[in-house]
């Protein structure tokens, strides 16, 4: 498929002529009345030739050379006509505010520029803030409300993945609607992709959303969400304290969940592959790029934690790609009550050093797992049995013996020399990849 997007500077002479034809009132012979009440004019020979939908409408439903569209507004119609006339869309004519309407129009007229809109949304999400994806997903679910559950395309999948990688926080106001949240939870209930929000926090977030409609409406809005929230990913105390009081789940469901957990059949605390960002709580470290990049510009040793507490019964892993390495770095997990200001040793928690040794407190032993620039380190954490192992370039080493991992831990990266930039790259479906870039 050819390139759909263009800029006015790169237009061919033919494209410019066709664009002039589109705007030349002398050739307007049909009026397109749009959902916002505005009328856009077109030229029947081009519309009928370029679109099977328009061809059918022009010759079967056109009355007095007028066609009415109840679900396509004038802004989106102009983009559709631009494509039909020139086979291109100017980049400046597609933006976050009109994207969903144009996307709907493209689907309505069965036009072939839908794949290119996937490229556009990548740009919007990259250049926008964390709330952009939530707004777009909510608007799309609302626009396609009658068919959304059966839809499956690149744009929808990417929006779901994008929103899933951002932590849902109950105390933050955002643009994710109740229906947008329902669709997100439905599509990720059994996901193997990256997900940032523990199940109990999904419940708390959903509860907060439902409460915005008033206390009397909580059950009405929460019940459709609850079917996509898995109690088996919560601790019994969390269920008793935060879930049971609202009487959303039946007594039988609650009873079966407690039995499942007590029988050792409970699930991990989070759906999919857990993903975390750097904790932005150190004034001398700059965390940017939505939390996936951290920078430091001094010579002091630095530790930084991920913002996700690993707990419960799941088995988790994440990948770390080492781009540059000059001195020993330490990768692993640490207690949630760790004191990062404690300077009596060069590391914290249960970690693997780039020198091939594993360390805990002031004890260390040979693990035969040296890593260097260009290597990939994988952390394998089993919270059910409280064990940990490491892989170097997919060569998995044995479990570290005599390590008793606590019930709740943070991922940690500790480095004993200056860091220029560290970036986390997402690997949907495999975990996360921490990329150490330009270390000096």
C-alpha cells in the first residue's frame, strides 16, 4: 500500500490539481449533510468512481442531490473527500481531536486508509501526555458502541496496550470513561501482554469511577465492570476489606474465591506481564519519558526502585539490556522497607552483580553469571516459593540457594558510578526491557 499521508510541500502537480477540483464550486453537484448540521459539497463522478458506498448511495438514496449522514461530522467528511480526490491525507488535517471521527468515517465508507491511521495514532501517543490514550480509547468505544465488543484491529489493540501500561490511579482525574474501562478490562482479562495495575487497584479505580455517578448508582456502574475483575488475584484481606462491603459479588463467588486461595490455586496479583516505571522520588535524578527514562549528572552512587510491589503467588520475569558498562552494577529485588540512604555497602536487597557474584546484605558468592555490554539479563522471581534466579542471554542459571525472598519486594537497579541515561523499553508479551543507554 502506498503512503497515505502527505504535506503540502511534497504534493505532486496532479495532487494539487485534484485538490483544486475538490474546492472548485463549479464542479459541486451533490450536497453531503453531516451529523453536525453542516453541508460539505462534492463531485458525483469522483465520489461514485472512488467509493462503492458513495456509488450505491448516489444512485439509490440521493434526493435532490442531497445525502444525509447521521454519524459522520463535517470535519471527518472533509478528510474522507480529501482521500477520495487525492488518495492522500495531509498530516495537518488529522489530529487528536478529530481522529476518532475520521476513524469512524473511514470504517463507515470502507476506505483503505485505516492502516495508515495506526501510524498517526503512534505519533499522537508519543507526542501527547499519558491521558491521551485514555481519551482516545474512551471516545472510540463511545463512537462504536454497538459493535465495539466484536471489533479487532491494529488501532484498537494498540490503544488497549497503551492504556494498559499506565497505572490506573484511583485518586487521579483522567479521561477514561466507564465504558472505556469496561472495554479495557474485557480485552485484558486473560492478557499475556504488559499490564501496570494490580487487580486490587483496578477494583479501587473502578469503584472510584462508579462513585462519580453518586453513591446510589455505585452498583449499577460497578456490576458490569466486576465480571472482568478477578478476585483470585487479590489477597483475602483485600477482598474482605475493600470488596465485600459493596455486595457486588455473590456470597458463593466470595466463598469459592477464599477456598481457591486457601487451596493454593490463587493467581498472581496482576494480570498479564507486570510492567513498572521508575519511582520519581529523588531530587537529584530526572525521571522523564512517562517514567521510563531516568537521568543523573553527578558522580554519586545511585539506586532507583520500580514503582510496583511484587507480592502474592505469581511467577514473574523481566529483561534488562546492558548497553554500556564500566564498573559493577547490581540488578535484582529489595525489601519494600529498604533504606536506600544506607551506605555501608554497594548494593541493596537480593541482587546479581555484573562481576558474576550474587549478593545479599554483606554476603556474596560466585554464581557464574557475569554480564557485559550488549548482554541481556533476565530476573526470574517466584513469589509463591520466594525464590529468584537469573539468566544471561537466555541462559538460565539455577535458583540462588539460601535466599529467602520476603513476601513483598520492589525491583531495584543499583549502580556504583555516574549514570547519564537509563531507558525502559516495553516488550509486549515478554515483560520489560531496561535499556542502559550512554552511561559514562
